[in-house]
C-alpha cells in the first residue's frame, strides 16, 4: 500500500481531514488507539488511515483528572479571543497564558467587538495582561479584522476563547472562502450550545496557518509538571530559586521570595492563587 504524507487540517473526535502534499484532501481515521493526533500534525496515511505522526515541536492540550482534549500541534502562538458582551473569565485568560508558556508559544489577546459599548471596560480589565508583557490587539471581526494580520504573519496560531467571542467570525474575515459557521450570541447561548464543534486549520499563506477551535468554558492544565508550572508564570520567574526551601510551594513557607513579591505588589494575588489551584489539579491528574 502506498504511503502519503500530509498535514492534519480538521479534527472531530477520531475523524480527521488530511491535506496531502499533492494538494488532495483525505478523510481519515486513526489506526490503533495509541496514536494521538491533532490539527497541525504532519502525518503519514495509508488507505484512509493515519499510521504515523511526525515528531512535534509542541502539543497544546487540555486535561483534567478524567479526560484530555488535544487542541493543536506545532503551535507557535495562542491567540485568545475576548469580547465585552459576554463577560471575560479572567481565570481562563490566565490559564491560556500558562498553556502558551508551557508550550513555548507566544501569547496574544485579540480584543474583539471594539464596536460594542463596554469595550473600554474590557480594555481596562486586560491591562494586567499587558503589564505581564502580552500584547492586546483591539479589533472588530465584523468591521475590520486587519489589526490581527501582522500578528498572524509567519505564525502557527490557534484561536481559543469562550463561546460567542467571535473566533469563527474572525476566521471568516481573515480567510477568504473559509465558510466557518457562526451564530448570534443570544441564539447560541439560548440553545446552550457551541457553534463550532470541530477543530479546523486554515492555511493563510505558505508560512502561516490559523486554527478555529470550539468555544471552551474550562481549560485544564493537569498535565503540566509542577516544577514547570511556576516557570510558566512569567512574572514569577525572577523570584524562583530564591526561596529558603528548594521545594517551596510558595504557600505558607517562611522566606518565600514569591509570596514576598506578592506582598510588595510585584505579583498579583490571583496569579499566585491560580498557581496553587493548578498544582492541586496536576496532583489530582497524576493520581
Ligand atoms: N458587534 C460585533 N459582533 C461580532 C463581532 N465579531 C463577532 N460578532 C458576533 O458574535 C457572534 C458569535 O460569533 P462566532 O464567531 O460564532 O463566535 P465563536 O467564538 O466562534 O463561538 P463558538 O464557535 O461557539 O466558540 C456572532 O453573532 C457574530 O456576528 C464584532 O466584531 N462585533
Ligand atoms: Mg466558532
Ligand atoms: Zn516560595
């Protein structure tokens, strides 16, 4: 049987679309239970089955004690789409920063729906992320998505966000002919469902692609190693290694450089609280 190589461009449960190097598309299943496949993976297929996956630069995924969900592989950037109308879950935004740092990817916030009232308030709420060094890019997917373009050039970007923030609308504005389905917020939330149900990769040009993913309410990071975890908080890095105890958990230990930094206002208390929450989740995940 001939083997063909390609890029995984769509994923829904165990069904995948592969864009073959010869330009054709193939609908594929995965052979064997052990292969974990995500959009962005380079794979070999044989007779409609994915039989091998190339080594990855990284893998962005979500996990808790019970299950895992692969988001995308070979990602250079996580772009969080937020908007004023639905209320931004800041715990979630922080979790995406951690997911990005742990994957060695850049993190950027695309602040969408700049045409809506309440947008100034959203920008205020995003200031702490700017202070951490993450860019916040204001735009309106329905009126002018072009401010996103310089951020997407030469990047493999995955869009993440709560349902209804406008990820698919942004994809449609950026990718001619994408045809991603979108739903007015009131209708979608009234029906209690997410509009986008599969993960889809759209090539932007030879060097870049962008991934639309289903809206999410939670983002578990139970798979991140506890030592790595603290390093994924950019603002904690200067203090790590300066606590009295080498295995300090930055909780009630004496002479903790991290809690001292919180006390003097250099680290936000909610970020340290998130570190503790993630450590508990990671411990539950290992059990
Ligand atoms: N006013 C305004 N509405 C927008 C803008 N961008 C998106 N919307 C609207 O927001 C609603 C939800 O957009 P979607 O693109 O379906 O949201 P999504 O993030 O893909 O949602 P899920 O697929 O459920 O995760 C639609 O009615 C869009 O028209 C914007 O810039 N301004
Ligand atoms: Mg969508
Ligand atoms: Zn400490």
